[in-house]
């Protein structure tokens, strides 16, 4: 089946912006033109590609087409650069790639990846934030071309690169620790002290409790789906929280935060997964990710290496 790539670009714009109106504005066309393009594309494919709503969401078929046009954009990007190297064109403009990344990586080491991707590859990264345990669904569905994940098992059709690990520890403000753990942090005192979790999918506190006490338990929790909000709330004494060692180590050394149980760390392995049949540009991006992670993350967990 031959596809009208202008229509695929319109479909991608609708999915990225979440509405026909916003897509029209981004493409500098009328909303009716966008609607007509989508209708014609759906008639040709024989299925609904966009679930109309607020926001508009791609169907499974729509995601596959969006992923395809994103890969084609990368190939066009590479071709323009190759022609520029021959002196036959002025080179490509920046192209955008959708990547699913966990919030803690975004707040620590991944911005260096974004900087190098733009400077070296002329890539703009559209980041989809999600927990490292759940980003793989983004890749499997076609919502992202690559992900940072804690899963070391390759998704079919994808390549996996071990990146290293992030160490997490339980911290609180000195005032909070004095109020709730004056006689030490125990499973009983922990159950009564408010905790701060990212969302209801967050398993780090339970993993830490298992390491610290050999069992888990129910927690009284605030839910703050923001790295910065997580840290600020802990600093203000809202509750105790799990935070990356790379972030809180200097704060602990300055006495601004305290570790609830010394040297109990949850080591979370991180891997990069990307489509194995994607472009050379995505392969080069994968190498940049591996290089930056190697500089800033803890070494990979031994059992994940084999």
C-alpha cells in the first residue's frame, strides 16, 4: 500500500499535539485540511487511526504509522547530512525523536544526552516521562522509538544496551527524623511516619523496606509525581522519601538531610532499548546514551551483565 507521507505527517502532528486545531497551527494549515487528511488516510488504511477527544489519542494502527513516519524522518535527516557532506545541499534541520525516560534519569544524567544529541546529531528529543519499570510499553506500542528501562529482556525487534545502575536510599530532613525516628528507624516507626512516593506504581519504598527489615508493610503516603517536588517535600519535612544517591549525597554530608538506615541502598539497573531496524542516527544516539551513562551511573549489576 502506498501512503501519502504528507498525510502521515499530519497524523503525527495530531497525535503529538493532542488536537486537530493544534496540529493545524503547528503545520500552518487550516483545521479542515487536517480533518480531511486524517479522514482520507483512515479510509485508505481501513481503520480508525485517531480516537477523537481531549486529547486526541492514536489507536494501535495510528501508533504504527506515527512510528513509521518518525523513522522515515530520521532517514531523510541522514540523507540530507550525507548530501551536505558532498557539498550538494545545506544539510538537514533538526528532527525530533520520541524517547521514554524515567523522571530520576531526566533530573540527573539524561540532560547531558540531550545536549550531545543536539550538538552532535542535530536531534531534538521529545521526552515521554514514565517509571523505568513501565517505559517498555511505550516502545512495544510504538509510542516511542527508544526507552530507558529497568527491564533487561529485549522487546521483540529491539536491541538492549546495559547502562549501569542508580542507587537509591531513604532520606528525610533532620527535623522529620527527630520527630518520627528519635529512637531509630524501625518497621513499626516507619509504618506511622508519612512517606513520599512518586505514584501508586512506585515500588522503591517497598524494595528498600525488604532490604532494611527483611519484610514490607503498608505505608502512609503522599504521592508527588515530580522529582523536584519529591526532593523539596522531603527537605521541608513533609515525609521520608527514596532519592538517588547522586542527588542527596552532598546534602547528607552538609547535614541538610539524613539517611534513615545507613548503607541500605536499592540499586536499580537501567537499560537502553531501541528499535533494531531503525536508522544509523538512532544507533549513534544509543552510543551517546551509553557513554553518558557510563560516566554518571554506578556500574551495572553483575547478574544483569550476562
